[in-house]
C-alpha cells in the first residue's frame, strides 16, 4: 500500500549556496511552507529575494520500504530546484507554480539520509514568467508543501473523474485511471473504482508496460441521482481508486478523489451556463502573494482568501492571475461554491522553444493536478496578454483539450482582433467600460486596475470614484447579453517590480488592501451579495466637512443590498432613498446616491453624525453610523482566527485599526502601533508599525507547543488593545 507522509517539518535553511560539508549549525531550522526572506510589506526591492539558497533535511525512512518506490513530491518551489539525496543528483525542475516529483528510491540508504535542495530564486529569463518584465513578484522559497510518498512498483498516477449526463434523469460517470509501472516487467493490474455510499463498484484489468504507463476508463453508465455542485450548495463526492491483487481483492494501492457533478459551459449565445442556467460571471483577479511572507502562505490563509472572495466580496468567480495557485485555495473554492478561471504562468512575454516547452509542461501539470476541481470552469492556455503565436497556442489548446475534453479553454488577450484559437474570447478590457464583443462567448478577464490605482488613504473622492468605476463596468457587463461576465483587476493590492505600481513596489489595484482589508470598492462588491445571505450596508464616506473639493458630502454614495435607506443627519431625517436604478439598471443591488446634504451642513456651520438605516420589505435590517467628531476613539485588534494548529507553520491575520466611536476606521490615522506577543507563537511583520490608512495587518504564526498566545498592542493616546489565540 502507499504511504504519504507530510514532509514539511525539520528542514534546515541557509540563504546561501552551501554544500553537504557545511555543518548543520550553518543553517537555521524552519518549517515549510517557507519564504527565502521575510520582507516589509512595501518599499523593498525584488533583488532581495533573488538568490540561491540551500534547504537540508536529514531523515530515516519512517517505515520499511518493502520493495516500494519512494518519491519526493514538491507542491511548488520558486523558481528552479535541484535536489540531491545523499550527495547524488535526484533531479532538477524549472518553474515555480506547478508540482514536481523525484523518484529517490535508488539514492536512499537504510540509515540516515540527507536531502539537499539548491533553490535558485533569481528571475531566470529561461523560465516562465520571466524573460521580460512582469507585474508581480515571484518570491523565493519552498513555499508550498512537500510530501514523501511510498508506492508499490505498479501504482496509480492520475485519476480523472468525468461526470456524464449531469442534468439528465440518469447520470453517469467515467473515471480515467492512469497507472505507472516502475518495475522491469510488464504487469497486469486489476483496477477498482468504488463510489461513496455503495453507489457503484467497477473493476477492470489492464496491462502496464515495464517502465511505462497505461490508461483505463471505468464506466458507471447509470447512477443514482448524484447531488449537483451549485454555487449555493456545492455538493462534493468522493471515490476511491484501488489496484487490487488478483484472487483476494486486497488493495495494493489506493487513492481517493473528490469531484463534483456540474455542467459548466460558455455558449455561442454569449451566456455562461452553470447546470443549464445562465449565470452572469461577477468576480475579481487574485494574486497569491502576501505581505512579509511572499507566497509562503499556509492552508489557512489560502482558504481565507477564497472565503473573502465569496463572502466578503460577493464574487461568483475568481481568476488565478497569472498562474496555478495553491491546492488549498482551489479546495476551498470547491467547498464554498466559487468558480475559478485558472491559467498558466506568464505575463506578456513568450520565450524561445525551450521556454515554450516549459510552458506546455505547465499546461499539462496544471490540468493533471486540477481537473477534478468542480470549481474550475476554464483553462487559460495563453500567456497573459502575449502576442499571437499560432503554433504555440495551437499546441497549448490541443494539449488542454486532450487532457481535459470536459472544459473549455480561454487565453487572456488585451488587443482586439488577436487570433482566437480558444473556446472563449477572454479579454482584458481597459476601456473604462465594456467594449462591444466582436464574437461570443466573450468574458472580460480584467478591467480598472492601473486605470485607477487607489490607496486606502487616498482622498475620499478618489476612493469612491474607484468603487463607482467597478460598479459602472460591472453594470455594463451585466447589461450586455453578449458578455458572459467581468472579472475586475483585482481583489488585493500586491507587491510588484519598479516598472509598475506606485513607486513603493505596490500596485494599489485591489478593492482590498494588501492585508485583505476593504477599500470602498470592496463595499461595492460586498453589496451585490444576496440579502438572503446577509444584509449589507456601507457608506462610502470619511464623513468630514472638508475632505472633498469644495467641501461637504454631496453626493454620498451608499452600497447595500437593501431596497430602501433612511438617512439621518444628527437626529433629523434627511430623506429616504432608493437604489440608483437609472445609473446602474443592470446591477442586482445598485448603489444609493444620497443628495441634498448641504441643506443640513454648510461649510463652517454645524456638522453632525450620519446615521443610515437599511430597509428590506419594509423592515429595518441594518444600520450604519459615522462620527462627526473625526477623533480616534479606539485601537482595535482583530485576529482572523481564534485557534491555530501547533504545527510551527499555521498562520492567521492580526488586523488592527484606529476607529471612530462607531468602529469606522479613520483613514488619516497615522499613529505608530507597537505589539508584544506572549505564548507559543510569533508575530510576522513590521513591529512597530507606522500606520497609514487607519488599518493594516500582521501575521501570527503558531509554534509547536499548544497554549495561549496573547498579543498586546499600544499606540499614542488610546487604550492598549489585546487579543488571544489558542494554539492546539
Ligand atoms: C494587466 C495585466 C495585469 C496587471 C494589470 C494592471 O495588463 O494583465 O497583470 O498588470 O494590467 O491593471
């Protein structure tokens, strides 16, 4: 039987190229996922992560090998990896976003073994995305998980569950199983697929050539009705694939695979259909990078990003710009019902033939890794925004269709008239509206972004205009029947190269900041959530008399999913307002435009609090209050989780804000906040933190001991704040 051992623990790390003669004391102990350097959240150079580092791990096989093959599996490492086992080369891999494995069986000894990983994290022009400039950073490190896998000589390599007739009364399922044979003789293998809850069992025998692979398809033509994967109720199913020995049916190898029953297709009529029903795609792009830790975010942070996109930003789709992202992120998208457009690594540049071969390898690795995720509806098989290349893109499309005939392809372009070899015309539309498509299906895969970079501390007029641009463009996409939807640029601010961004190495293109805290534009997305999920009511205001040009607050934009709002100035009712359906006729929940406020407030005269009450079906369901004093009232500390795992790698956000007396952040609060941590954990980030924008975040990392972490924060003239996290 196979054994899969998590292999993230007890690594040694040195930020230099060290050989096996160097003592362990030249290294520091670390746990994966790992970033090759901790950095501030901005104002650093990409040169800082560009070096060759060495990872070392000593281990004895935790269980007898018993004739099995031993593989070392990397979920990813940035960007070129060379692995030695006991001083001998196990293999090399170029590419930072897709998994790779080495068969290390013949290099192992029965006693202690030494793994040495030489990791080149320089921006290698021979490896995608490099060769030209790139608008994002490729932080170094073994930043995803590593596993040790022991398998019998004949083992299961890939499984692809392909539901059939998903919407018919009688559904079916086909399961492609690829077996590998590492032995020197051809082998007969009996393959079994068993569905959960006795829904079916099939067995087939296949001959696997020596040193080769064989593929067999097991068919379940008639299934009891399988619950569908929908956005509201994303039912997931599991099946087991086994190799069983002849006679006894005892399993020799076994893997289980999670999959879903859903039909997803973009139609010539312009619509996207999920399970036969048209669905307008409404989403944002996500980069996988974080402040301080680069891309080395553990499962919990990955999963939270998916939750934020679905529950805080109301998205039904995310694009994994511009590369395959963490398996944990994709698993979470499956679990919560968030659609995904996943694409290969790259940015505008196409390299030489060797580079293209790596890119084709990325297409293959991405699809083999991810084709069982029901959330994924489209493969991006072009280098984002590259020029046409008929031969190359014919090959990427052919390969994608061969590996996964169930999904359509897209390929993101930014100039009209570019050659269309994919199934869906995926277009980055920076026209500040939605261009009329030349052909359908047409999906807008980016808009806004560099057209209107906006910081959390930007002046109010810019901050709400940023939100309104997203609202206008999404409105235009929703209103055009020939557009399948729009995915804005982007969810979160991200670190970048000097050729982009605001000079401090951040592209302030997010509807949230780099800490995943909202700007007004996030309020617009949130307000499109169904009121059945929760009521949303947010005023896009700093509520001042003089921050805007000319002073005052007219018009005041309010984002919410209620059908009416009441606006009070002090205790006086200013009026009742309906959603602005005239400006935003196609949005499910148009913003409210509140006007006439100068009646109550003129420059230099009385200025009072703002109170808004949201109504749904005549019932008050939500309320917001904004303080007219403008004064800091509290320092608020919010850990995103109250519990962490004592595995030395788990992490959560520690958000902090300076707020008015109603809890609204004060965007111009620039106090210094300092932190102390006690207990089995570690603070990651700038400490003290020179606050800007009134909000920011650090990360808290669990140690290896259970216990209580207590964090205390202090700033000038406000009460200290504290928070606790249990490490279990
Ligand atoms: C696009 C590009 C993105 C990002 C964006 C900024 O052209 O695909 O990666 O750079 O512009 O708006």
